[in-house]
C-alpha cells in the first residue's frame, strides 16, 4: 500500500497535515480552529444554563450542533442559506451527525440541565469538512465542559466527558483504499466513507457509499482499518491540544 504516492505526496495511509488552534475565539466558552490540509473549520462551543422544553425537569443536559459553509469556502461563491430562507438537506444532515457524534461521549446526566451548542463554520473547503468539524468540535466541547465545571454550572465531582471522539474520511480510488480524502480525490472515489470513532475504538457512525462498483467485505474491512488508524492519530492530536491547559495551544502534525 505505502508504495503508492498520491498527488499531494502522501501515502495511502497518511493523513493530511493537521493543525488544531485551541482557544481561537476569545468570546466562546470553548473553541478550536482545525485544519485538515486546506480544509479549515472554526468550531465554537456555547455553554448555557437550561435545556430545551422537552428535556426540562429530567435532570439531563443537551449537546447539539449547527454546521454551515461560508459563501467563499468553495471555488465559487454560494449564497448563505439564511438569505435563501431555508436550510439545505446536506446542512441538516451534517449538523445532526456532529451532534450525534459529540453526544456519544457525553454523560448528559453528569452535565446537568445545561446545554452546549457547537457551531462549526467551514472557512475553506477541500474535502472532509464534516470529519474536520467533528474532530475540532470535540476540543471546543471539552473546554466548554471545563468552563461549566469551573463556574459551578456542573457539579464538581461530575465527569460529563466520558471519552474522546474523532472522524475521518476514507475511500477507494483506482482500486486502492486511501485515508483522509482531499476534494480532488473525493470526487473520483469509487467508494466514499466517513467514519466516526471514539477514543476507545468504538464506532459512532459509518457512512459509506459505492459511487461506482459495489465494495465487498474485504474492502470494507480495509477502509475501517484505515479509519481506525487515522482516528487514533487524531485522538492523539486532540489530547495534545487539550493537555497543557493553555487556552491558545496550537498543535500540528503532518
């Protein structure tokens, strides 16, 4: 596998250069600017007391997410969905994916009746925006939870964050499984898959589609192995970003 060299010089099992700039926003309770190569996503976490009406009085908190792409995050300008007057199906689907992924690693009872909203805004898109959003949003979420405990919105002995979570894309191109697809690879992939994995190695979501020929069980296994390996690397970067306690830590890997 590693003898094949991709257009950007990577091997099939290699992530793009990754950077995590923790504490990028001074106003938010948690934030991170994450880059997967040329894909850049700003993730901010807002902590508020109270929960949606349907959760009130149940002793549980809520974690949710909103995803959007800036008008010139792509090669051509697109109108803001707020101007169009409706949110597109893709945006809804990705927002829900991010929310599900983060809730998978939060003990909502330990969170108490508090809400954390993750806003994931794509500043520049070059493939893998949803996976970058999940990976960066985890860092922002961890800081927002720490803020909540520091300000006594969360009980001091509570541990609402029960695991880490990261996500990465994989795909088959010219018959070869590859990790972390850039846009030029994504558009020609025979199979395209987004995989969300916890720090313990458990799967939260596997989104896979055969764009060309159907894939078999062996190919699926190869893709999942690549994704697990990539998410372990991402989890290590997340841990490094959060490890020092500095709000403005910048962690990079290539």
